[in-house]
């Protein structure tokens, strides 16, 4: 699968997400002390893992609080049609770190619980 990038909703000028589950910052200009500016080069962000085992990263705008987001939610928001923020997203193979779009599906709580038991991630 070829990697495709889309803007992250609300951070269109700063970050993008790929269909392979990567997050990158974009080149952007920031103010410096003394009133001038400098260009910060964009990079693919290193992801962290939260205590529940999901890949997370921080997103922020200049001068605002940083927000921690789960990568699977950001991938789903960008690439799954009919996604509404806050919907549950299921990892088809049960691997919480596999955030490729072909491994994610929209779900509900009941389906997610059933899937977790069926794949052995959770006991009945």
C-alpha cells in the first residue's frame, strides 16, 4: 500500500496523518525572541504508547495547550467515510499499534467487546 497523507482536522497547516498510521508535522514559521521568525522543518513524529496500549501523540498550535490524541482516531477521522468524532474504532487484527487504515473499522461498544473476546484480547 502506498502511503497517502491528509491534513488533520483542526491542524491543517501544522500536521498530517497517513493511511499507514504515521503522523508528521509540516514546515512552519515560528516567532523568535527579538521579533523575527524562523522556519521549523516538518518531521514524522515518534509515537508514544499510553497505558492502555494505544499509540498516541501530542498536537498543538503556537501559544495553545498541547492535546494528546490516539492515532487510530486520527487515522479514522481522515480516511474512514461516515466517521464522526468520538465513534469507536476497532483494530481488526487486535493489535492496538497497527493503525493502518486497512486494519481499522468503525464499531460500537458491543461489537468492540465481542471482537476482543473472539480474538482472545479479553476473557469472557
